C-alpha cells in the first residue's frame, strides 16, 4: 500500500468530518482509543506505563 499525503486547509476536508459524523459516540471513543494506542506504541514501544511515580507521605 502506497501512502498518500494530501494537504488541505482547515475546514475543507469534508470526508474526514463526514466519517466522524457517521459514528456513534461509543464508536468514536473506540476509534480514539485505537489511535491513542497506536501513537503510544510508536512513541514508547513496549515500555508503556506511568511516566512518574508519586509517593504521598504524611509529615508530622
């Protein structure tokens, strides 16, 4: 599959808007979660997890 890049001005890409409008709210959330996982996989690989660990202590 050959990747294609097409540059469009903001608001002129009707196909993208129409696609998202055809989805239900639940389907949109599922698609967003898939995209989030793909981005995290590319950025962090198998080393996913919390970026920081905080410890709460009581001073006294």
